[in-house]
């Protein structure tokens, strides 16, 4: 089955479930445009997530999903909310949804965990998930170590369930590249941050619009790396690295910084999570236009490829 048949959508494009950024408005707009919109639950309490789901249900009759962040203190409650509200699909991040799969299946909810390694992909496939989102380190936020180009085909070869590619996908060329690697669709976050319907602070969108190719950096320690746009905060992280600061100091500096960027628009000391394709995003445009452009470019890319054979 292709991704559109699995999810009941028109185009094989899933919007990333970005905490503090992917609200009901964005998710509904992406679903209305023919993709799969996702509400990012992040660390939000269950009642906030329930309200967001209800809001999206009012804005669209099409399927949409919720991203469940497994480091959240509310994971159990969020799982109950998505079941009670009959959400079509969940994507998951930062943890193993294994113990919830039976319960979610019973409620007819599809589960697509985000993974950044082959070992984890194999483990989750054994747990009976519906598909995997293979996320390369070009993406924004918490990243693994492999690039999309290297990760996607390795995961495709290692499991026998559908794989969706994420990280570094901006347009129709990226979509076709992902499909060529064996993925059945793409997940895109950064491009949708600059959708008209995205409620993130204007200054966050401006930072993405201004970004050039080398303006995102990895900050963090011990393999916990977060891709963000360079600013005063990333320079403060550099300083921690240079004096070999403790993990606690890194945690302290990073705490709450995504919210202050996304909600308050503090783009100096906030964490402006964005992928490497930020440099390609040059305008704010409706989700419908973004998706239509990607699909028509994808079709053209396929035609252009004929000349090589
Ligand atoms: O989750 C992400 N990316 C993120 S999370 C985030 S920050 C945030 N801040 C406040 C609230 C909520 C979120 C920014 N970016 N990507 C998905 C992803 N998950 N990539 C890799 C994984 C992953 C890692 C470990 C999945 C499972 C896993 O399991 C460990 C185990 O063995 O159980």
C-alpha cells in the first residue's frame, strides 16, 4: 500500500510534529491541503493537547495526527487523550512507544515512530508499529548521527514495514530523492514553520527566512545534539564546550529555550530549532501552496530524470 492509502490522504507528505510550533491551525491547514498535519504535543499537559485536537477537528474533516514526545511527563495521559479523541495516527519521538502499541491498535490508531538508527528501527518494527519515520541529521531539533541519504536506504533494507524519510527535504526534488531511496513518503518540519497558518512567533519565521546555508549548528554534549540557528544562545553553548562544562550546565542553559523563541519571539536567547533546508525557505506561503508546489516540482523532476537514461 502507498502512504496515501494507508493514511487516507492525497499526497505522501507528513508535517513534522514540532513542539510549541505545530499547533492545531498548522496541522489542519496541512491536512486540508492534502498532506497529513500533525499537532506537536511536546511537554504540554493532556488538557491542552485535547483542546488542540478539538480545534483541529473543527477546522478539518480530513485525517490528522499527534506527535507524542516520549520524554514528556504526561505520556500516559496523552496516549489516553489521542485514544479518546479518536486521532487517526500518532508519530512518536525520543522514546519507544512499544508498551502502548496494543492499546493504540485496538483503538485503530496508526503508529509511526521517528527513528535515527537502524538498531532502533528494527526493534520498533518487531513491536508491530505501522511504519517508521527515518530522520537524518539535516533536520532541526534533536538529531541523530546519520544523514538522510545514508540512513533511509539502510532502514528500508533492514525492515519490512513502510519507511518515511525526514531531514533535509525542502521541495519536489527532495520528495523524489526520498522515494528513490525506498521511502514511501516524506516528513517535513522546517518548511512548514513558514506556512502562513503556522502560529509560531513572526520573529522565528524571520530567522528561518534570513538563514543561509551554514547558519544552523549542532549544540549539545555526549551525543545529545540539537540543530538550531546560530545566535547568542549557541555562542553561550560554545562557551560551555570550551570550558568542558558539566551535563547539568548544558541542561540548565537549554531548559525552556524553545518556548521563548517560538512563543515569545526571543531569537537571541531562544532555541531556534530548524533544519539545514532553512536556507532554502525564502517566503511565508499558505500550506496549500507549499504542498502544490512540491507535487508539481516532483512531477517535473521525474520528467527531468529521463534524460539520464
Ligand atoms: O524528537 C525529535 N526531535 C525533537 S524533540 C525536540 S525538543 C522538545 N522540547 C520541548 C518539548 C518537546 C520537545 C526537538 N526535536 N526527533 C525524533 C527522534 N526521536 N529522533 C530520534 C528519536 C528517538 C530517540 C530514542 C526515538 C526513540 C528513542 O528511543 C530510545 C529507546 O531506546 O527507547
